[in-house]
């Protein structure tokens, strides 16, 4: 039920693209494109794949990719690795929570996602949001960590004490299907599925060349 992509909005912090799949594609943002992580950048529409397995996250290059400046075809990613797609599109990979298989991709400017998002969360079983240093999303004003988890029945939230899911009071733990607003006395967030095409033609300064067609990536297309 939780397969696919979601948008996570955290009040006072920002927005994130949440990818649920164990295999995701990264490529140029285009209205007809099929990349799970679409970027406004001079890259191919299908530039690379990220595969999560028991060893971690493996990057499979379909077009030129460098990790920490070294060209690669296939490589196991490590926390802190700088991934460069094409000539200049840079992503920072991290796994800030040691006990979680979930990871985060931060995109260096001027390249960006189609919406005003702060990064990509690769969700395995759970995401940790909170005031501590080792979290996927910081919640500087929260008193405790908020755990967003998923299973075959949908999503759930763990938080010590009282909170609300779509106005319904919960204590310590609550569940929802796939879209909800969650709020406590010290945090507020919402999760919604990505529906339809949210990619538009890039504007000047978005990381693509002026006049560039969606299939003219400068990397040979896909």
C-alpha cells in the first residue's frame, strides 16, 4: 500500500520527496519523464539507478557518474559520498540514523527538484524526525523524536504522549492509510502521495540551458 512516492511537508523545516521503492531512478525533470527523482539539471532523463539491498545502497550509472571525483559504473555508497551526475549536478548521500536503513539525498544548488523541496528521503522501514543530531529530518523545536514508519497496512507514527492525526487524538502511536496531517504540541507535518505529473518545463536559471528540450540533456538522452 505504501509503494511509490510521497511529499512530506514539515512546518518550520521544509519539504521532502519521499521515495519508497528499493530501486529508484534519477534523471532530468521532464513532463513526460519517468525518473523517480527528477532534477532540473544537464543530465539524462534516465541517468542513474539507486538500489537498496542487504548491503546498503548501490549506485548503477547509466550515464557518466562520479563519486568523490572518481568515475564509476557500479558502486556501494557510503555516508558523506558526493555523487556527481554529468558534469556538475551534485548530490550528497547520507544515512544519519545508524539503526535505520533509510537514507537522504541533498541536492547542491543551482540544481533542484521541480517543487520547492529540501531533499530526497529514501525510506526503508522508518524515518526519524527530531531534535537530536542523528535524524533524517531535524525538528529543532520538538521535545521528542517523531518516528514515521510503514508496513503492508500503511503508515504509522510513534511519538511519546498525545498527538493528532487528521484531528483524531492518538497517544504514543497512531496509524493512517496514505495521506494525513499529523500534529503535536511541538510539531506539525503532513504526508501526501505524488499524483500525476508535477514536473513543468524548467525556467531560466533552474540548472538547464536556455532553450534546452526535455530530451536534449547534453548527456546523450536515455
